[in-house]
């Protein structure tokens, strides 16, 4: 997906979420994806493990600020972040499907 389509998809499901937070989540997702691929091929260094912890913490902070939940995936074949809501009308997102970033 492109940045524009990611922003559009998330904005439609979470209209109250600022675009800057969507962009930041997308950046976090790309960085986590790189680390997930690296981990699939080799052990991560301690620096990479720390980076992954910081990225996870950043994603969780954004989620808390926007009253949503995020699931962070480690399988490099899928989306690294799944965004799920708590208070909007798209029920499939609230039932565990979420939006992948």
C-alpha cells in the first residue's frame, strides 16, 4: 500500500486519529518489518532488540493516545502492526480483524 492509501484507510475507520499519528504508525510498521525479516534470517543484535522495544512502546503510546489498540506481529509474511478500535462503527475491526499497516 502507498502512504496515501494507508492514511485514507485508517482515517476512514478512525476519523479522530491525527494524520501525523497515522504516518508515525506507518513508519514504525516499516521499521518493525525490517527487524522481523532480519530476525527470520538471523539473531538480532542487542541494539536491534532495544530498537524493537522502543518501536513497540511508541506504537502503544500512539494507540493509547487515540483510544485504539494495536497488536504487534513478528511474522515477516504479514503486517507488523494490526490496528483495532474500541469505539467506532466498523465492527469487523473490533472483532479481531483489525487493519494491517
